[in-house]
C-alpha cells in the first residue's frame, strides 16, 4: 500500500468545487445520461467503497464499472491501457485521491472533466500505528457541517495537510458518519450530471444516509460499554472508526498492510496487550495474516477478521458494505468485551 498525502490543501479543497462545476455544466440537458451505456449515466468507480455509493445512489439510472475487481488489493492496482481509455469516456468518475496511485495518475493523464474525489467531501485525520479517542472531541466539534463546509474547514486545520510526511488515513468509509458525508456529495454530483433523474438521486441519497445513520447508532451503542478500548490490527485502517467510537487502534504495520513491524514495535504491542487486557489480534482478508498470527501466538491471544471493506469477495462476512460493517461490529464487541 502506498498511501500518498491525502489531506486537502486549499487547492485540493477547491477541486471538488471545480469537479462539481464541471458536472453542473451538464445540468442544462440530459446529454450525459443519454450518452451513457444503454441510456444510463456511465459511472466509473475506483474501488468497492466508491462502487457501493454509485450503485446505492444511482440505482437503475447508472451503469457502474469498477476499476478494482473483487479480490484485488486496491492499493497495488495497476491499470491496463484499455481501462485508462475508458476513464476518459465516462460521464462521471468517482474515486478517493491518494489511496490508489495508479488511479490518481490515470485520471490526471486522461484529463477526465467530471470527477468526484471523495477525499474532498469530508475531513481526514492523520492516524499512525496507534490511533484512538484522543481526537474524539475535536472530531465531534464539526458534526452537522455539510460536505462543502467539511471540505472548506479541512483546509485550515492542523494535521490536515496533503504535504505532511506521514500523510493521512484514507479509510474514511469505515466511519459511517464520514461515509454519509461523502454519500451526500456523490448524490449532488450525480444529480447535476443527470438532472432528469435528480429527484431519484436525492431520494436514494437520503435512504442511504439513513442506513448509515442506523449503522452509526449500532456502533455507538454496541461499543459504549466494553472491558477494554484497545484492539490490535494488522492494517491500521480503522483509525477513523476508532476515533469516532472512542477506541484505541494499535496497528502492527501502520497504514501500509505490507510493511514489516520492527522488533521494538512487536515488543511494544506485547506490552500494550498485557496492560490493556487485549484479547484479540485482527487480520484482514486481502493481506497476509502471518505477522498477526505470529503475534497472537507469542502473546496467547485469539485471532479474528476485521474487514477494511476494500473489496467484497466470497470470503467476506456479508454481501455488501452494511452487512460486513455489522460483522465488524460483532467482532469488535466480542474482542473488546462489550457489555
């Protein structure tokens, strides 16, 4: 995984405005929709979390193609020339800048006009190998802002700098509240690209936001009273989720699932596990579980799956985003000793 610097700078925060302006150029007619596949709006999504939004919000009015096929580790995606060519022909491209370098490069090369960068639709924080509830109060301070206000606010906050050396945690979809903010921005973009069906896009967006709100409530109540707040995971993908629900994520390898932890980090995790009464070391489905299993064996801990939802496969514990997130909640409740 090569997580690039992801926090919107002033220029990048304006990218969503430029993207939506270009989309709004279509608002005078339904040419975009008419020119799509079978009369549908042709949407290209970079990977599963973006695909899910496009399908849920677009419904029967969109034809969605996904650059990252099931089972492919999205961070390591390499695009074929044909895929790059198709980007330029899409009505709308939905992606998350910074998580897939190949996609970022292809979009720049293809000169795609109608792009929606999910990173500009909510705030991002930098999360390292350990991330948790320390930033929870600051995180809560901006709840209720619109997606546009989020994007504007992010340009002036400490820690929200694309240019920072550590970069930021791109896994915004694992926080249902942030994901709902992104959903609202995507709904607006589709409505402007295909105004004939704007009412349906708004209705579908509202329905999805409600489902995400219910999911947020389930996490908040399900994780409120636990024996411990600390969990250990191979891939530090859950910093936003941990911050949202007052937990402490301790990542073995940081935000890069392929990096090897140092002996000092392993010793530190062993000490944390003992001190914080950690019961479980989590691994994921699309990356190696070797280090997690070794650490668990050395410390006498259980192992379980915490899915970062970068793709749905036959081994996923659920058929879609909501189902897998509820499976993640159940796994966290068990590991943390929820009461």
